[in-house]
C-alpha cells in the first residue's frame, strides 16, 4: 500500500512539473515576438511602437538575436533618431553593454 501511495505521489509531482513547464511555453514564444517587434520598430524608427513596448515593461537592454546588438546600437546604425532617445532614457537601461559579435572566419576574411 505504501508503494502505491508513493507512486501516486510521484505521478502527481511529475504532472505538476509537466503542467508548469507547458505553461511556460507560450511565454517563450511571446518573448521572441516582443524582441522581434522591438527591433523592427527600432529599424523603422517607430517611436510610438517603442514607447508602447517600453511602457509594457519590455527591457530596454534587449539583445538582437541576429546581430548581437542592443536597440541603442541598432538605432544608431539605422539612423533611427526618433527612437534612439527612448531606450536611452528608459528605466534600467545599461549603457555599458557591448555588442555580442559572433563572426566566423568567412565573415572576416578578405577574398582576393
């Protein structure tokens, strides 16, 4: 009888952990969508979109997964000056972040 209770307790714990893990899956997809929307708005100089995202609590220090750069870096490169000041003045911005470049040898070699 004790084994039966132990098994049902383990099964219940496993079920709870599985449900919690599944509950996190939609938020993981949402994080990518938020990041994509943030960097799209930065590239297009979408001041209204960036204001809205920051007001919803989006981290101003997001790193672009393709380029390894923050929104501030992308805004400077894309000449998105309407947007540049928004993350710059956002609460929690880290001005000391560096680009996370991940180039391979093919990207940095000159072809002759």
